[in-house]
C-alpha cells in the first residue's frame, strides 16, 4: 500500500477526506483496504458505552483483568484504582488509556462478551460492512476496518456530545487513590490554533502503524479526515497538515474539489491549480 503514489506525497498508506455534511469523497488513497485500526477502536467503544446510558458517575475499579498481557503496554492506572465511568471514558478517548477502555467493556451489562457483540452489532447498524471488533482497546490486530467505514464511524460518533468533548480535551488530572496523575491528549494538533478539531482519535500498534481520524473544519468546510498506517508518529501530523494546506489552497484558488460531473476535479488537478493561483 505504501508503494501507491498520491499527488500530496503522503506518508500514510491510507488516506481519505470526506465532506462531513454530504459524505462526498474529496481525497482517496487506498480507502477500501482493510487494516488493523488500533485505538481508533475506542470510538466504537465509547458509542457502545454511551448507548447503554450507564451512569457516568458510577465508580469502577481497575482489575488484573484489565492488564494487557499480550503486548505488555504500560499504564499509570494501577490495579485497584477506582475512577468514575466518565473519567475512564475521557482517558480512553483523550489519552488512549487501554486499561480504562478495557474496564469500560468489562463493566458493561453482560460483561465483555456482550460488549464486543454490541460493538459489532453497532458497526453493522451504521453500515460499517468491512469492520470487525474482538475487544474494546484496539490492542488486538484483529480489530480491523477500512477508511470508508472509519469515516462513517467518525460521522456517527460526532453526534455524541461527550465523545466530541472528551476526545478533544487537552488534559485531565485524576486521583487514583494512590496519587494524582495528569494525562494529556495524544493528538498534537488538539489545541493548535491553526486547527478547528471537533472530534479526533489517534491509534498505534505495530501492525496498524500510526493512525488518526478527525472531524475538523478547513476553511469553514466540515470534513472527516482518516489517515492509516503512517510509519512514524509525526508522519500522521505532517500528512494532516499537507491535506489541510492542499484543501485551503484549492478553495482559495476557486477550485471545487467537491463538485460533481464537469465541475469535479482530481486531487492532482486541484493541487496544480492551487499552485498556479
């Protein structure tokens, strides 16, 4: 997939830009390829939790069952830590806290099997036909999707105010009972004055590469941006910047990359037109 050339010379193997309001594709690179999606999975986790209308104030405890024994990822949430469901949800979305996400699934009515079943049911309900989930964190490479489905996921998740709020929060400090721990957003673009991000989620495992999905506004136009399998963490940031600059230049040059029929132009032509303006 990395061998596929694109006019923006992106580092991500997969890229998709979609008009948030119309669903129209503005840029497409390997959008049908099914890949592991890492912590992007947590957007589905959040929707399933919120759909269940469970009390956000209920205190949940991190247990040994929430410890990652497959990849041995680190966590600052020690076993025995008690936090509210709302705090765990924010840590999962904002800081990609894996034990937080796992605890949310484990404390779902019917336990983890029921939670995973509902993740897949929700995916089918919203039209994510190329997606499959086996756990809530994204640590498993068997959590897979493609960019088209993930654009649908983002557009659906954006209807949940708490997902928008928690995923774009800059920081959160929690009292674990043992100490006070401060967390920051894993997306470096959150808080950047050049960006207007309304929802986001980052992800990384070795099989998925560096990933990010965002709902943002570029020159006032609401778009969904999906970037998968970048080889370096900062590459996904650089790719997002390239896409934003390309769309801004095209818009200001009067090039309608989202038109139809005779008015629709390719990314290559839009890039050239914006350079010529």
